[in-house]
């Protein structure tokens, strides 16, 4: 069994070990040396706090504000390392050894503390980017597009009394697939797909589709490992006879450090064409799904959330719903000038047209669209964005909601909250639930 670094027993053990090492390093033979070690720890802690302040408040490196919990763990990590370095000088050899060993332990404790705040990694495989899924085995009967969203009426060649006799598995299936970039030539990585329990039966019905788009940096598997998508879909399916949407997590980035903004650009490639043409064609040819726009939705986090809002606002003919966790106001690389120059080939008109606010004005009134904007309660910046997007959506005739995740910020805990509390409304739009 893979060690869970996000669980209380491991965190408690690691923190106790780190605390014992720190106390040993503070206990010096004379009060002067103890004071020197304490001074080094305080100085290190202040340096850690300064680094967080510079990174977030001054230079805004990540585009988000870090929480007090993350700031505290960063300061504690710097303090522990500074204390260890101080013990490497004018000390016995065994104290040097303990000091050297304490550095990775203190760093690991700080990392796990920050991770417990962000909720990103479950184990070391997640940290290393190892995808925990095997190739998904698709069934031959899946390649068919069906009109409408009356899913129970679309069972393929049902036997007599199919609804009563069909054996539905308890859980769905998650696996990797390769979705070729036939038209776009976009350098996409492997996608991850979830098939709900009803899709694994001998005569599966046509089902709605939900795109799941990760944040940046990120990868498609993040929506399942950190976002908990499969567990939420399985829980929904357990209450609805095995019915849930097919979830497709394609790669809209082309690499963890890239941000193509879900548009076609000379600099980053044709991300939009990949998602709207290549991925859509693959889904329609490999899975038994609906042709109705209301049967297609987009769920995303951060950069992926921005893409979700872009697609649902600009292409209501393709997507009837968006569930966005911490969306920007529109595609951005951090500042308007850079975004226009790099992402839109210098065209201000193309940049303006790609903004969801512009798309909502152009497509208003929407005939049948739902958008849910979720943020963390502690994330003031993205909460403001959500309020602006919500106002734009309501003015355009979209059925819109705002969700606020209690006590969280721009992190995966917010994503899981938004998915758990926002998906029921999306499910209704997809033709599932009530």
C-alpha cells in the first residue's frame, strides 16, 4: 500500500520527529550557544516570512495569495533549516550529524504541512507525477452519438426488462487514453477518462459528457488524484442507478509549465482546436454519448476553470454548462500586454473577443445554459472574479450560481468542495438527477 502523506498518522509522526530534532539542536551546552541557535531560528523564520511576502504580495509570482497556514509552515521550514546550519559550526561531530539529518526531516515536515493546506498530493507517486491509472479498455458498443438526454430510453438493444435485469457495477472505471491531435497538431499528453458504472454494462445507454480541466501547472490525472472526480461520480451513480456522466480529462496545456489559455495561438499551439475538435471527435467516435449541447459540460480548476467559462460562454452550441473552481476573468498570462502579444499574435480584437464577458454579451440571451462559479472563502482575488462573472452571466440570461468553500483558498480543497456542492446542479442540466 502506498504511504499516504496527507493523513494524520503520518503527519503527526513526522512532526513529532521534527520537533524532537529541533529541541535537541536548541539544547546547547551553554546559554550563549543556545541563544545563538535560537537567534538563527528566529532569523530563518523571518526570512521565510519575507520570501512569502515578496513572492505573493510584491511580485505575485503565482498569481494567488498564500494562506496564513502556508506562510507559517514556510517560516517554520526556514527556521528549522537555519537552526540546523547554525549547529554545523563549533559543535561535536555527532551534533553535526544530527543537524545534517534534521534538514531533510524539517523540509519534509514543512512540505507536508503546506500540502495539507493545499490538499494537492496524496502520496509520493502524486508528488513525482506518476499517473496511477492503466490504459482504459473501451468496449465496441460505445461508439455512437445519440440525440437527446433521456438516457434511460437510449439503452442499446436492450433485452426484455433490461432496467430490472442489468447488473450494474458498484463503481466506475478510470484509465488513460491517447486522444490524437489529428486536426490541431497540439502536443497533448495522455488523457484520463472515467466511465460510470452504467457504462460498463453489456448494453450501456448514451451518456452525458463532462470535460475536466486541470490547473496550470498540472496534468489531466490531477483532476482525479487531487480533485476526487471519480469518487464524487461514483457517489452520485450509487444514488442514481449507476448513472453519471462520462468524464474526460484531456490535456489542454501540452506540458506542466505551459499556459496556452485554451485558445489557438502561434506561441503555444492550437489548444482550443484540440479540445473542441480533436477531443470532441474522439469522444463521439469512441463513446456512446449525446449530441445535445445540454448533455455536455466543462468542469475546471484555475486555468482549467477559466477554460470552462470560456467554452460555455463562447460555444453554447457545444456546452450547456460550466462548473468553475477559481476562474480568472478570461484568458491571461499575467498581464494584458504579454497576453495579447504572446497568446493572440498581437491582436487586441482577438483578445477582447476571447473574454467571457464579451462572449456573454454576443450570445445573450442564452437559451439553456448553467454556470456555477466557485472559490475559496479566503481567496479574495478570485472571489471578486467569480462575482463579476456571475453578474455577467445573469445579465446574459444564464442560470448562474456562486459557491464559497469555507476556510479554503486557491487550492484543491476548494476544488473538491466546488465539485461536491456544484455538481448536483450540473447533473440536472446534463439530464441526470432531479
